[in-house]
C-alpha cells in the first residue's frame, strides 16, 4: 500500500497486512506532518467485470469511452448531501474497479477538503498560469479514484470567462481529452443555477439530483429539471436525470409521504433507494474518510454501494 504525505508529497510503502484499522493517523518522517490514511475495505467479490482497456467495438471505438458517464450532482438548495453523495458514490464505483474522476467545481472546495487537498491547484490554475491541460493538477488519493481539486481561485472563473462566446462549454472543452481515460466523471457543484452549474451540466450526459424529503429541497429539484428543459430547448442537448432521496428518516411520516409522492410523480426518474440519515456519515467527515472506509458495515456506506451498482447498470 502506497501513501503520500499531503503536505510534502513524500511517498511511503506500508504493509497492509500489518494494519488492522480501516482509518488511522500517520506522521511523515520527513516534514512531521500528521494526516489520516484510509485502508481500502476488502470486497469478497467484484459486482461487475470490466472489458480490457484496449477492447473496441465493431467501429473501432473504445468500449471504455462508450461506457463513460459524466454525471453532475446538483440541486439549487444547499444541505442536501451533494458533496457527500459525490464522494461516496465515486469511492463505491472505484471499489468496483471503475476508474473515476471527481471534479470539484464548487468554490467552497468541500469535496477537495474531504480528500485532504486544501489550496491545491484547481481548474482555474490549470487555465490561468498553467498550460490549459488538466493532467498536471489531477490528484490520485485512493485506488481507481482521481480528483480535480477546487480552491478559492475558482471564484475568478466567471469574471474571466462569463462574457466569452460559448462560455458554458468551458468545462466540457477541457474535460474532453480526459473522457476516454475514465469510466465515470462525477462533478460536484454549488447550490445555485449560475456559471458553475451550467458549465457542469453542459459537460454532462446525466444529472443526479439529491434531495431531502422536505418541501424546500423538492422545490430545488423542480428548478434543476426546468433548467434541463431550457438547455434542451436552446441547445438541443438532452441531459438525462435521476433523483436520489438523501438524509432519509425511515421513522418520519413526512419523509415517507414525500418519498412516495416523488416516486409517483417522477416514476422511473426517481431512484428506488434512499440514503438514510446515518451518524456514521458525520463521523466519517470528521476524520475525512469516505463512509465505507470509515465503517464498512455502515448503513449509508452500503446504500452508496447500491447506488453505485445502479449507476453502473445505466451503461
């Protein structure tokens, strides 16, 4: 097992068999920085079999490219577990041997912080001061998982690009060279319908809309669906979507009623899965670990694994 100090980037090799805990703290012998390490949980079986990277279809097109999904996780309302869903869905897909790229396209950079990247070079830095290519700023925190971090510089993106022609394709243009390298690209977005969300959606072929089972969060779902309709009308780009219930309280009557109403209204667009309110999720964020790494038996961790299988089945 190879770990990298998040402060000085020194790499160390650890013997996994000598480590019993899934999450533990280590101290770098070079710079004395202390940080958290996650030991990958063992899975008894792989839920699916992937084709070799070199396999192509009858037209010579890479099967990896054909299987690829670019998913924007969005809701106009905050506090509905967008970032939590991005992280734990991506980690679950990575445990299924999928190659996953997380894109932190939120100025708050919470997704980057959860993976230990504070003030790391971002999409903005690659475009302004870099060569415009994203390879140099990608990080690889866990097996099969990469992240394009965010930082406070991202707030300058609209200022530099909002008045450009086709500014809404900015992210799509720069992600394009990476798409064949990943089975899934998952984009985290801020709680708004502005520059960042529009760019993320225009780079995607699917939107995943997390929502609590309460009125205000459901209102945010309607706003996203309206935006998808406007995009389709103005650009001809059809973006599929799915709705995911989060922070679900099984013993709460209102939660159950709203979940059932959502299922009736949106039919196949509503995932028949709810991520339950789970204290293990909050605890895992304190130690900056994906919940399935923090506790492989956690209810929410197992539900995110189910979600990953659902997403994989959409290939």
